[in-house]
C-alpha cells in the first residue's frame, strides 16, 4: 500500500489508517483479526479515542508488544488542561503504552471551543508539557468544521488536522463543509491531513441501519473505489477505515489499487452522488 508523508511529523503513513472505532464494540478475538488484517496489508497508522467504546482496551494487548511498529494517534474531548491530562494518562494505561506519537484535541467544531483549548488553562497546555517530557511527539486537532481548523492553524502550529473529506461533501460544498481552504492551509504549513468519512453516503434518516457506522456508507466495491479514490486524489495523507469491519476488505482493496483520478473522472464521481444529502456534525 502506498505511503504518504504526514506533514512535518515526517512519518510515512499508509493511505489507510486503522480506524479504532471499528473495534470498540467487538470481541477481543474480532479485534485481533482486524489488527492482523491491517498489518498484513501494511497499515502502519492507528487512530483511536477513549470515546470509541472499548477500542483502547482491545488494542492494548497488541500495542504492549508492538507499539514501536506503528504510528499511534489518540484523542481527548476534554477542553481544559487538567481534564485533558487525566484523559491522556487514562488512555496511556488502557493502551498499555508509555507515549503517543500523536495526541489530538477531538471534535473541535466551533471557534469558541477552539479559543478555550488554546487559551490560558486550556487543553493545549496539557499537550505542551507532556511533549517536553517525551510522553507525546506531535499535537493535532480534529473535527467536522474545516473553517474552524483553518483558524486553528493560524493560532497554533499543529502537526496534523483530522476532518471529513468525501465526494458527497464536495458535490454539496458550503461554508460548513468546504475542505478546500483547509487543505490549502495545511499544505502551506506542512500539516498532515487525516481525512475521515471518505465512503460516507448520507445520513441514515429513517432507513434500516445495515452497518455499524453512524452514517450510511457506500457499500459496493465500485462505489467505495470512487469514493476513496476521490478523497485520496485531493491530497489527503491518510484515511481512517470506517467503523464497520465488514467494509474493511473492500476499502483495503480500493486503497491498494489507487491511482490519482483525472479532473474529468473526479467531476464524474461528483455527479454520481449529487442526489445524496451530505452528513453533518454527529450528534
């Protein structure tokens, strides 16, 4: 699988990252199989958070022995220094590791929250001190509102940014989901881009949920190919895999066959999904 440089971190991340949310509500045996599948296909970047059910506990036994083999990114939803520090310590214990490669402030979707995090006594202070102590190497930010992250990159020298980038969003671009200014800012500042929701189709609405994703995903190989290839063709560094393990083989297959889409093929991919309503910030 192709690898891309994760901005100024210098890490060469696989096109796909291990989406920890997929193992938050499965057995240890299922989680172990997922880890094995990912490693078999060269996936070397793990994305996990304490809010992903038991994901940290499922990954911990493997990471205790193999943490140096992967780039480990974790998150916190705490907004103040003390809360973020406690979250960090708990995640280190649950994951059975002594440091993170990447620690991210999670779900930052408005400017007020952003200013709390980067302000006096905010969660950012909980990252700067552990970084000096060697408990983490890099600091990132995540969320679903790209304009918030453009401002974040102006306020602090973040190493990575995680945000949605899908062809359905691109087909219905607006002030809330327009990822293009953020991609430009990240490229200019050499910030690694971790792009989620690549295969998202639309909100579930009143339809029967056939997958364990909070959005309805594209779930045929042809649809997944077009969706993932579109996202990767925008320059995303890596895409965490969806929170349904049944979709992983198709997503991996698409990533291993990836070739950048021409502008004409990108436009065609957008026309195909123009009838779908894009997902928004999760409730």
